[in-house]
C-alpha cells in the first residue's frame, strides 16, 4: 500500500484524455459574523479538495446533505470564489478570468438544477426559456436561435417541438420539466456539465430514463460531467469514477465498480448500506450505519472528521492526525488510517 499526497499518478497515465477541469487544494470558507459586525469564525464548506476531470469523463460526487457538495459545485460554476486553491478550466484559473472571459466560461459550462419546476420561470413559455441563454450568449440571428432550440428539444425527446414551444412549465410533467432544464443547459453547446441531483425530485419511474438521456448526451457531445448526488444506487447508470465527500473532504476516490464492489472507507460502506437497491443483503448490513450526524463545518473535529461516528476508529491516531490518501489497490485512493502501510 502506497500513501499518496496528490492525485494518483498512475490513474493519470492510464487516462490519455485531455484534462478539462483541474481542482487544486480547493478551500471554500464562509465567514460568520456576530450581530453583523464581529468575526465569529468560518464555515469550512470545502476544505482541501483536489481532483481532475478529463474531456468526455463523467464523475460522481456523493455524500450526505451538508458535506460540501453544493459549495463545491457552485465554486466550479464561479458562483462562489475560492478562499484558497484553484479551479482551472482549459488551463485557465477561473478566478483570474476577465468579465468577457467569464462570459465565455459560462457559455461552455452547463448546469442542470435539482428542482426543475423551481428552475424554470413560470411566466415564460418554453420558446422564451430556451431562447434566453442564446440571446445572452450573443446569438443574434433569430433563425440560428430557432435552429438550436429545435435541435436541443429533439435531443431531449420533447418532440415534436412545435407541440411544446408555446407551453408554460406548469403545463408539463416533472420529467418533461427536467428535459427542458437539460435542453437549456445544452443550448449553448457546452463542453462541461454540472448536474446537481438531477433525478432526486422525480418519480422513480422516470429517474433511469433521465439518467440514460444524460448519458446519451454525454457520449454524443463528448461532454465532461460532474454528477452531484447522495444516492449511490444511481451512479452506475451514469459515472466512470466516484468521489465520496464527507465534511468538506474527499475521503475515497476510485472507479465506479471498485467502490461499489469493494468500498474501503467505513463511511462509504455505510452509504452503500443505505442505498435503495432492492437487495436482501441490505437488511443484514443496515445495522452498520453509524449513529450521529455529520460534524459542524464551523468547528470540525481534529484528525479524521469521521472518527466520532466510526466504530473502527483508532484512538490516538484517527482523532489526532488527518489521514492522507492511501492506495490499497491500483487507482483506488482512500483517506483512512486503517490502510496505513505497516
């Protein structure tokens, strides 16, 4: 077993695709103020995250609510500024982009929201909803805009488009609304897509359908995708690698099958026991779910942030020192003292 302080070099060599997005030691801290004036600490939402996303690759970031997934996503979308570290897209640090360059960045990065009904303006029909980003993006020809609208609607299976263009969001089903959200995210022909729990608000009957749609778009457009989710049961439909996040840190990183077949971190194993897969074995392992809640990100515990909930914690080690990444098997990184080389 080999300790790794940085992203796995072997994994990079194995994937010859160009690195599109690189996250380097990213920290996103939000200042707290007492009565609006005095400094009262920081919420350490993202605290030292490093990974790369290759062109055409789909990764899943999984974890409980409050683990920092959304803060990570919003920083990648340039909605939050990094406190420390870098978000590099196509070899450019997005924190250093000019206003014009940022405008171009937003046109190359699509965003699929979690709640489709809340994401769509109720006073706009579908034509106007899909035309708006094209107008903002500088597509001046109305003929070209309509061409792109028709293409996007056909790709998300809202056909024939003429039957939908004059409809408003409340006239559509939840699945159709999410298809509109996906069409809007794809309308500027992005190179990178951030999907924030895109099926969590949908009926079970349409979840796989939407995930397969996203997978088809990813393959046909050679998109890089970050799929944010708390549900490990859906990642196998859509992702190549899984990054498990807990209390602002990435604690396990590996290929999908490596993590689903052989989860190493106690927290990852606990997440898997809580999946909605109809497997009778879950009844035997559900008791392993750790008690308690995720720690406060204002005052996180010393050492491994999972140790207060971990039944395998090593006293004097896990509660004192923050674990680096270890590599128990090729390409499988885990931040846990249980895998320290003896």
